[in-house]
C-alpha cells in the first residue's frame, strides 16, 4: 500500500535546496531543447516527405529528432527522484515511458534513413508514450504542488487531449497537424515550451510542502 501522507510530503522538501534548484533548471532547459529540436527536425523530415530530395537536410532532421529523444530521456531520469516521493509506482513509469518515446522515435528515424520513406503515422506512435507519460507527470505535479496548479492542470489537459487524439487520428476522424486536430496539440505544447520551463528555470520546484498545501485526500494504491 502506497500512501501520500504528511511523511511523504515532508520528503518533497528533504533534498538540498540547491540540488533541487539545479534539477529544476536542467529539466526546464531540456523541455525547451526537446521541443525546439523536435519542431525543426519534424519540419525538415516533412519537407523531405513533401518532395525535397535533399538527403542532407533529411539526415539533419533525423539527428535533431535524436537530440530531442535524448533530452526526453534526460527529463525522465531527472524527474524520477523528484516524483518518487509523491508516488513511487507512478514515478517509476515516467522515465520508462520517456525512454520508450525515445526508442520509437529512433526506430522511425533509422527506418527513414534506410528506406528513404517515413513510417506510416510515425508521429502518432511517438505521441502514445508522450501522452501517457505526460499524464503521469502532470497528475503528480497537481497532487504534489511542485509547480503552480494552473500550470500542472494545463499539462494534464494537454496530455489527455493528445492521448485521446491519437486513436481519432488513426481512424481518420481528424488530422492532428492541421485544423481542429491541431488544437489537441496546442495545450501540451504551451505547457512544455512556455509555462513549465519558464517556471522551473525562474522559480524552481515549489518549496511549499506542508500537509495543508498538498491534496488533503490520501493518495493510496495497492502496491
């Protein structure tokens, strides 16, 4: 039985403040890095798909996606020690899903370099671990108050909409790269590129961790 209790709450602030600050800054920088490299990498790969035959630019796109993948893994590994005091089981799944996200992206990149064609719906397959892992992250941020609740709730809404959008896109109901489908991606993008990294770099993790400032109901799961 894992319980989110005052004891667990006190552990949130137990790490040395300077260490927590460095982790928060590093995570904030990595979120920006993974978003920027993914956006440029995706655009270069899409240009190749659309008819640009320059293999050099396509290769650069794949390398940028690899950089994004490494940043994603770094985020997962750095956040695990922070999140495990909130809920050890859920926290363990976060880096696992981030590694899975990196591996799926890498496999799609290798396929593109070898076959000169993209894996069908390659971004959607990457979105699956991104969405599920993001739901875990943002949920734990909500209950722990490590960042302001509006930021955490934005992330939760963004990752839920992203996850729900994947099956709809696979069924052809919408296109997540345009129109209404793009709206499902925007909240998570704002969370990862703007609000969360700015807060983490400028303020760090919220030091307020008393029982009153945390979710009052016990967070209990069978372990």
